[in-house]
């Protein structure tokens, strides 16, 4: 039944390939990376920043009499000629400013800056009365702004970061949940392939029994012991068994393609079209199933429960931020600095730090919206959303517990079904053997033997199907308790960002490791494919798997 181009793969090898190729895992992995970048974006307001500016001014201002006299112009009497046009006051100024701004988690803002003005104008070009031309005017100072109501404290200033971190954890849990779901689906489809493959062997054995019965009946008919109708019935039985084999083979192909859908690429299917030959066998071993312990494990480990808790944290941060924003603004503002004036930049700063012109100010700034209904509504909205998140978390916990209860009972019932189908198969075999002996004694017919042989074949198929259902229920039990990846010895590491280059690389071979539920794996042949994001994620799964084991 194994063809030359078939590929023998362990369950572990199929899982690792699925981790590399599955699109859903790649999408959720990118979503995790996106949310992690959003944390950095949310932290930006608390990062120190440098601000700088430079301006050149060229100003020609017609002066009225007051401005003209204030800048040293004549009065228009005596020796001074009387102007017939307004005097033009000319300025050529260079203004540069540098500021370092920082903000703490308490909301305190610090602005340390310096400003230098290089002034050249109609007045300071007269020497005297001016001392320098141009004049270098500097100011260096510190301004501190401390919110006392709105925007005060870490609850308000770290809210956006808390929300972003909660969303990043939610995305991480979603990625883990999606990975677990894909692994569980791979396992269940792998078990289906095992069942359909074994079922083909069962159906082919039924053909052999029917052909043997046909041969015996034809021999007995020639001897005059059996009627001609018995030969026709036996021959019809052979063709009926062949029809059942064809149906089993079609089911095998369908299950094969359903499994390959989870881990193969379109190019592989188009060029090769190989079938997967499962190496591992189905197990009938019943694990420990303490109901209370499994439910406790599920509540601690299930990704949905953790997501609900993080969602509550995000809503709590949003509520605290809304409460802060609903309060009036009252800020304490204090500043101090030093002025300097000299004929060059170095001397100007030197004189400033010699306290040539000290300056300081302190005061309060208050702002109160006259209509605060929308602010209070925003706060109430955030509180309602937080309560909603808490109710949703309780609903999630209840759903998780009920899922564990359902799957646990399914495991136990499947085990009982397995015992029943084994007894049924053994009874059907004994009945078929006994009826064959009765036929040889001439007290039965080919029709009755065929019916009992078919019952035996169907009993064997039911036993195989029940065994596959039992294994799939075990996978669901691990999935509902969020222990699937641990039991399969798969460690999750944050996926790397996609690289710009694409190169041809050899895909690593699955590590040789005995699974606690399966026989020793047989390694697949290494294949070559393009290095996509999925393959890079898969290498990290493998690396984590090696380190975890």
C-alpha cells in the first residue's frame, strides 16, 4: 500500500511543518509584533525629546514719532533736520533655540532650553550709544510644569502604555491559542489518516474472505453440494466488498488532502502530489482524568481566560484615564533662567552664568470647562465598559469549565465505546467462523456467511473509528486545558519580523525525540523551499523545542 513517492512522516514532523506553513499562525504572529510596536508608540510621550529651531529675520518697520524718538531719533527741532518721510527701522536678526523636554510618569514636564539672539538693527549700529554691533543676547532657563488635578499621577500618564501592553499580551495569547488550535487540528486529521489507512486494510481482508468463500462455493457447486444460487450470492458478495474498498480508498484520499491542507504549499501539491504515510500509531492508553484538577489547570492556562484578564486591565486603565480627564486642569508652573548680553556668543553665555540678568517666575494655571457633561459621560462609559469586561471574563471562565467537562466526559465515553467495540468485533469474528463451519456442514448458506463476515468487517471498522475518536478526544482534552503544546514539547518564542531578502535554504529536519504518546519518530527527507515568514517562525519553534526538551 506504500508507493515509491509516498512520504513517511511522524505526527511530530507534520506538526512542525504546519507551524512553518500555516497562514493563520503567521497572521497572528504578525498581529503580536504589531501590538508590541504599539507599546513603543504609546511610550513616546514619556520619552525625552530634543527640539531646535533657527530663524533669520529681515524687518523694515516705518516708525511713528514715538517709536522714532524711543530708538534715539531727533525731535525735528534745532539742528536736526525735519524728516519728510517716516524713518525706516531696519533689523537683521538670527534667532536660534534648543530645548530638551522630558516628562515623568507623574505628569511633571521639564523643559531645559537656551535661546540665542544675534541682533543687528538701526539702533545698535550707532556706536555710541550702542556698545556692540551686533548684540548677542542669550537666555538659559528651566521650566517645570506639574499637573495637580487633570493629568496627575501614574494612573493618568501610564494609562495608554498599560492599554498597549494589555493589547500586546492579548495578541500574544491569541497567537498561542491559534498555534494550539492548529496543532490540535493537525493531530486529529493525522488520526483520521491513520484510521482510513487501516480501514482500507480491513476492507481488503474482507475481499479476501469473500473470494475464498466464492472459491469454496464454486468447488462445492461442482461437487453438487451447493446450489447455483449460492455461487451467484458469493460472487455478488465479492463485488460488494470491492465497492466498499473503493469507498474506503476515496475516504482515505479525502482525509489525506484535509491533512495536507494544513502544512503543504501549492507548489508541492502541483509538482509532486505525494501521500503521507503515518508512522505513529493510535493509542488506547487512558490518561489521568481528575475532573477538579483538570478544570483548575484550564482556568490557569487557557488563553481565553488570560485574554479576559488582560482586557479587564486595559479597561481599568481606560477608566482611570477617563477619571483624570474629567477633572479640571490645575497646573503649577515654575521657571527660572539667566539672561546674558555681550558682543559675542561666548561672552554672552559667560555673563549670563555670572548672573548678569537672573529671572524666575512661579504661578498656577487653571482651566474648567463650563459644560462638563461629556467629560462625565466619558468617565461613566469607561466604568461601564470595565464592568462589561468583568462579566465577560466570568462568562469565559464558565465556558472553559463546561468545555473541559464536555471533553472529559467524551474521553470517558470513547473509552467505554472502545471496550464495547472490541467485544463486538470479537463476537462478530466468532459468529463468522461458526457460520463458516456450519456452511461446510451443509446447514448454512453463502448468504448467511457473507452477512456475518460483513458484520465482522464493520465491527473492525467501528473499532478503528472509535480508537481514532478516542485519540481525537485526548487531543481536545489537551487543547481545552491549554496543555497541548507542553505535552507535545513545543516551546513558543516570539516570531521574528519578516526579513527583506528571500533566499533558498534547507529546511531543518525534525528533531529525533520520542513523544510520550507515540512510537519513536521516523524522520522525513529534508526538502527545499523559499524562506517565508512561516519558515522563520518554524525555526524558532524548533529552537524553542530543543531548548525546552
